[in-house]
């Protein structure tokens, strides 16, 4: 690399083959190199509109669903090895209630994500979860 080179810092960006071809097509259309297209679009364009959708709530809900799933797995293992008489029914009911609550929080997080995406004109199709009405 030349000592006199003005741009001497490199940033690597990974893209799919389709994305690479799209960048090449746009650069050819403008009569410039891909690096110039990307630089101009990202640094010098005031028209750039980046939408960031926060997945933190969804991630927390997923972690809780996972934790409760692990709990249910442990309960199922205990029931299979000791039988139903060897397990506390209240503990089982509580674990099932926690799993249901975690699932509802997950659905709420997905709906919030869908609503935030819609505000930015991005459509995410999330069907409501039918948990049924039987509580026993």
C-alpha cells in the first residue's frame, strides 16, 4: 500500500452472492467502482435511512421460554423414572404455569416486534398463539 494513499483504512463487509451482484450492477449503472458506491452511499448520502428494530425484549422472552422448557424436561424425566406418585403435583402445576406465562411473554414480544416493524413499513406476519381454554 502506498504511503501517500489518502484512504488507508479498510473495512470488510461480508455479503451474499446475490447482494454482491446487486452492488456490482448498481456500481456499473453509476459508472463507478463498488467501493466508491458503498462509500458514497454510506458516508456522503443524507438520504440513507437505516431502521433498527430492537430484539432485546424478544431475546429475553426466548431465554425464559428456554429455561421453562428445560424445567419441563427435568419434570418429564423425573415422572418417567419415578412415576407420577413420586412427584409433587403442586410443583408440576407451577412449572406448567411458568411455561404458559413464558410463552405468553414470548408472544407479546413477537407482537411488539411486529408492531414496531409496521411503524417502519416492514411487515412481519405473527399469528396469535391459541393456548386453548382448558386449564386442567
